[in-house]
């Protein structure tokens, strides 16, 4: 059969082949989208000069836990005065408090913070602010299997604020669950894009692919 001549190609098929060839010649890395699924944990944190607090909702079990920690000597006072440093530190410590080793292996977390700068950094995989960047890297190294999407919550609507300032009021689970359900409109995480696929032809475009791969926080 392979010796038989090919039938004449229609104009539509020739146009398709021409477009594919043009695309292949550009030899550009292509982002890959991967569905992550729905979150099995939701967290809401806040930080202050006093310390930080976080609410962890285990979606599968339907349980809510409050963690509250004073900085004390564990975090420099001058750093705690700056939200660009205190908020990312709170997010990292919140994950350490809220997830067991086994849970971290399969955790898909939606994390709410009122610090929008870190939301952008986590989504990009790096941050222009050193503390954003280092926190993204620390989370990736400590929780290599974690899937996490950060979302912004207005400071005026962040219901863990008072606990982050040292308030010792007991947790009202029913009230907090209502606030969580009001905040979380969708449990599905955004599809994960990247890292870039390798170029189609070896040696062409490899510098761009290498640059994209080396920017992944998991590799730093």
C-alpha cells in the first residue's frame, strides 16, 4: 500500500498543511494547561504587628480550625511592621500549621489573603519583591506536591483580622462557615499552565525553553 500514489489533496487540506508547517517552523514553546480540580482545603489568613491567624476549612470533612500565633522572637519586629513581609510569612506558616505531611501530598488549597501583591506573585510563580519571591520558593520546596491558588479578599471583609491582632475570642464554627460560604464562590482551581513544552526541533528555541523552565520555583 505504501507504494501507491497519494490521492490529490483538496485545497482545504493543503491550506491546513501550510498552516501547520508555518507553526512548526516558528518552533515556539507552547504552554500546557492542566485541570487541577476542586479544592479540598480553603484557608483565610491575616497578619499584623502582633502575629497572624488563619482559618482552615477541610472541605471533605466539613471541619473548620483556627490557628493563631504571636510572632514573638520568631519574626523580626522591623519585618513584622511591613505588610509585604508579614503577610507572605503568615501564608507560609499557615500552610505549615494547617496541613499534615500526608495531607500536603494531595492538598488542593484555595488561599485567601488581603495582600494582593502576593496573589500576583503566587500566580506568576515569582515576585519582584524579594519576600514574595522567597516565599513562593519556600512553599514550593516545602510542599512540592501542593496545588494552591491564592485569591484576594478585601481587608474590610477579612473575618480573621481580629484574631491576627491577638483577639482571644472563641471560634464560632457556624458563623465562620457562613462567612466562608459567602466568600468562596467557586471551589474549582484555575487550570495550571506550564511549564512550557520543549520546542519541536532540537537546538532551535532551546534558550527560550530553558529560560521558562529555570524560572520555575520548584527548580530553585
